[in-house]
């Protein structure tokens, strides 16, 4: 984690712990998106305890130079039957490849994600060659 992520707002009684939590959230979110999973505020809170997803997405764009798309909406009905929608964030395969190839180091944890994804893509694209 070489990037300096600026912390906005009050960090509470233990600023060092708050900074560690925010760093973890940002890098967990990065790994989630690089594995080609989209995310919305409901998922972000459930999976990573992120309270303000747009701020973490802004951190990824500003400090990690990721090309994250924000043009889709996730719609669902809540427990009372009311229709709701939240912004859904994702990264295109081309943007993920560019990001990983331009900033990937073998010691970073998502190098394994990239390698596994490439293997699964080859299996899906050329199943007849592997069966022979």
C-alpha cells in the first residue's frame, strides 16, 4: 500500500485505527472490483462495513487511478414492498486489465486473482482444445 489516501472528516477517538479500517476498505473494494464483481451501497455495507461507498469509490479513482464506471442502477424491493434503487459501481474487463498490467507487482494479493481469471477465460473460450 504505497498510495497516500487522504482521510476526510472526523476520525473519532482513535485516528490510527480509523485510518487502518479505511485503508482496508479501499483495498478490499479494489480487489472486489478487479474480480469483476459490481458493488452497490447495500453490498458494500454488508461485505466490507463501508458506510459511505461513494467516498471509497472516489478514493479508488483519485488515489489508485482506477477507471470505475458509475452509470448503472441496482433495483430491488425492500421488506415493505417499496421499490428502491442504488447506484451500482463496476469496472470493465479492459480497464481492469490495464490497471493490473500497469500497476501489478507479483507480491500484491490480486496478482493471483488476475492469473486465475485468465485461466478460467481460456477454459471458457477454448473448451474444445482442452478436451482433446
